[in-house]
C-alpha cells in the first residue's frame, strides 16, 4: 500500500521544491536557491503559509517590485550557468502581470525560472474576485494567460493533485539544456489551501544532473570534414559554451587548431580577453579584429549561439559566397539556422569530439598570425577610446575604461540596455567565465540593478559592478533598498546622459530629428534636474556624484572597501559612441525624407549595394563651398551622426589618413569654384584612386568612392551623388 501524507497543495509544492537537488563541483546543493515573494490576497494564505513552514530549507526573500524580483531570480540562474535557479510568487492581478516582462526575458535568453502567480478561484463561486479580469466570451481566461506565449511550460492548477505531474514536467523543462526556459504554474487561490493525500515518494530527494548529448556520428563527420578543408576557419562562441561548462574545451580546441574565436554578447568571457586567440566581440557591436575575420572566413563554427541579428550583422557578416556555417548547438532549432550544417550536441561534448576527429590538423599559420596581429591593432584602438581626456563630458567608453582600471577583470560586470551593451561588448576585457553578465536577448531596461542582486546572491564572494544609464535607473531602481536590506553589496555606476541617449543616436542616424528621447527634446514645462545621488542615498546606498574620470576612478577604488551598496553618478555625453569596430545593422530608414540629399544618398547606396557607407566607402569628394556646407553634407550622407560632424572632423575622420578621407585632391580650395561645374573633377579623382594612379595622394585598397556636387541657386539647389567602384 502506497504511503501518503495529507498536505495542502501549497504545502506539497514547497516541500517538493525543497527536496530537488543538484551537484556542483562535487557538492550536493538544493537546486532552488529560494523563492522571491510579494504577497497579496491571492497567495499569502495558501503559498505564504507553506513557505513559512519550509523557510529553512527553502528561503523566502521579499522584494519591492514583482518584475524586479523575477529579474533577480533569472540572473541567479544565469550566474549559476543554469545549474541552480529560483522561484517567484505574486498575488493574482497586477502583481502577476508585472512578472510577464521578466518571463519574456527568461524565454528569449533560454534561462530557468519558476513563476508561481496566484490565480482566480477554481470553483468560481465568488467570481469576480478582487483583481480578477473577466472575459465576457471565455469563462476560463485569466490575466495569467499572458504568460502562455513567454513560458516554455504553462499550467493552471485547478485541483490539488494536478501538481504531481505539473511539477515533474516543470523540473524537466527547467533542467533540460535544449528546452530550458521559464515555467509558469498559475495557482488558483482556493486550490492552494485544499488538502490531498500525496504519495510520500513524491517528496523523495532527487538529484538533477545536466544532460550531455553526444553528436550524431554522421553530423560529426560532416562538420569535421568541413573544418579540415577550411583555409580561413572561425569560431563564434555563444552563451551555450558557458552553460555547458565548455570554456576549457573551447580554449583547448582553439589552441590545438589555431582557429581564432570571437564572442557574442551571451558568450563573452567564454575565453579570457587576454587569450591570444580571442578576437572578442563579433557583430554589430563587435571589434574590428573579429568582424574582419567573420567577413573573410570560409568556415564558421557557431558554438551555443542562437545567431541573432546583432551577432551576424543582420546576416551581412556571414553571407559571403562559399561560406560554410556549422551549428554546434544542443537545440536543433538553433543548430540548423541559416542553412548550417547541424551538429546537435552539448557544446563541451561536441568540441571534444571535433578535437579528436581533427587530431593533428591546424588552420593555416598565416590565417592565425593575421588574426593575432588584428587583435593587437584593435587593442591599440580600444586603449585610445577608453583613455581619459579633458572633455567636459566623458563618453561611455571612457567611463568603461575607468571602471576597468579601478576594478580590474576579476569582478562581475553587468549591464542590459541602452548604449552600454554596445560599448561593453567591444571594450570590456572579461576575465573568468561568467565575469561578463549581459541581458541582451530582450535588452530590458530595468534589469540591471535587480539582475545584479540575483548575481550577488549566486556569487556572494564576487564584486558585482552594475553599469546602468539614467533611463534604466529611473525605470526600476527599487532593489537598491532590497540589496541594503539583505546585506548584499553592489557597486552601481550610473551614467547620466539626461535621457535615452542610445535610441536618440539611432533616431538621428536614420534621418529623424532629435525628438522625445533626451529630456531636453521631450515636451516639458520644467527641465528635470534629478539628483540621482540623493535618491540612491534615500534608498540606503552610499552615494556620490563625480565630476571627472579621475574622480570616478578614485570613487570606485574607495567603493571596494564599502560594506553596502554604493552608487557613483557621472554625467556623460549623449551624442558620443565608439566608431571603431562595429558592423552594419538592418534597421528601418524612412523611405521618404524632407531633405533631398538624404533621399539621394539612400538611392545611391542602394544602387551600389552599399549597406554600411561608413565602413564600405573608401573615400569621398564633396561640394565644399563653405565649411558649414561640408558639415551638413557629411551628416546627410550618413557618414557622421547628426550634430557630430564637427567633432568627427576634429578627430581626423575625413583627413587623408582618416577612416573616410575627403577631398584628397584638395577640393574647391585648390581648384577654385566654377559654379555647378566641379563634378567631373571629383569623379576623375575617384577614377584615379580606383586604378592606383593618384600618385602621392594614392590610398590603399580603394573599392568605392562617393562624389557629391551641388548646383543651382542657394534657394533651389540640386544635389548629385555618384558612387564609383571596381567590379572586383
């Protein structure tokens, strides 16, 4: 006869969670690190009572915001490389729906979290209860149905015995390397308190260990053959390399074969930055070292990455003829993306078996040496943009440099949204695996502080440094108070550019006016002047505002010795971003513009097949009748961000030795100004450059040259834009 124990559904649920175990580095640990809870009438009487009974084996943590506590739970799972995770519970209604954004974060990033929102009465007798949303056409619908599209597994518990199969299914999803993601169990509030005779075996301790799938023999042979034939192979490491614990295998494989490695946002820190074969970031926010190799590579081994558009440069980086992609991924959907040769396997197992199959094979030495040389060149450029200057407002890059110098690479650096992910991906020098923590799958504003709290809970002995913009800070900062309450010290660097600086730059770059992003460009009667240091201090943090990069470094050095959360505020320039590195990103540009020059430039680029003029143009010749005209032209052509042409000129971008040389023949200042008759001279200069006949003015590797000419009366000008290039 099966032995049973009579418990409420909520008591059975918490007892079950407390008895699920995992093993990490030879230590057996509870797989649930605890439960985040904000109680209300929909969960306090049932689940709240049950959590109290299990509070020693299954700790309960109180937060200040439902979305934030779920972010903390998600970050905890990410910091543990998905080996441990947490649960989060809310009442019915607004508390539950507040967690939907976090559920989407976990869903997109393939991260484990158990969400336990309260739900309506299963018996429906008291309907409608407080906070219940009624659907006039569906009596079974509740607001918790919002979780369905952002949950890997969803269930609504309407009878107490239903948790027996539901919790087993939940654990299968939470621990599955391919299907991992958020699980939502909507708990009807009356059922939480109903009793049932549960089999005692349901509460037996269970050890969950990671499943390591080995590759199919045929897929392995095909992948090995493709790599063995490669002349220019490249590895792209994604988050799966970290979650698999494959970092050691990746390093060994790269060193044995000489194949350079680049990293996605999720995969950054798979190799330490100082590894000679680590080309660092790839894609839209990538380094010049990595992106150059990605364009030239003939075989790309994608390890544990879902190949989103920021990784592939909206696929432009990997679309070359004759390029072969190998998708080493535990998830078949990801392994086969972009017509890749699939290698469905655990990342560690796959790399080790590939290494065995390629035993003795190495990439051509010239390819490897060229990669190492390119990395050295990038490092020189990175040091330049992160160095301190006398600018009135520092750039994000300079702040990153200050944090790196003051805090080192041993910390865990965390960020999520705005301009920082792009700069951090390029410029941060990551150390050990997991030392770089980015939420750039959903890129959720407000994740930063809450996520850092979860990381600190997972890694209490690590220094956790949060990089956050003022926009994200204002969206969700309440867990500063929670970090103080729990004695979990964070160091928060708040970059105040007085608005949504990143999206403002994108807005301007796509032809729009600066509108509704920076505070000064939003509708206002009084321009906000927010004292962030005072606000953070009111939440219990040690807080100060600094006026320079040197003061920032001093403050961060002091912050190391602080025993509670510290916030350091620094004002930054909203218009400056790092131009070095990076790649084209497919973002919409209005087909209709009020500026003829913008329209002409768009048509010329389209006809020439140019997607990223800043990278693809070798030179320009423009109508330089007046200095101000040239400034406007550079911005209308998309070569400078609106408002940034003066700085770009002063920085040497358009000098003969700059990134996009302009007026190599001296322009109108050398030839005079025959009104409307200078276009042929411009074309002739480009023609000579293309053929290598420009003598002392000759540039290397000229592929495309743009000419721009203005004619007509000042009030009725006509712009002519031409692009000349070589067929090869």
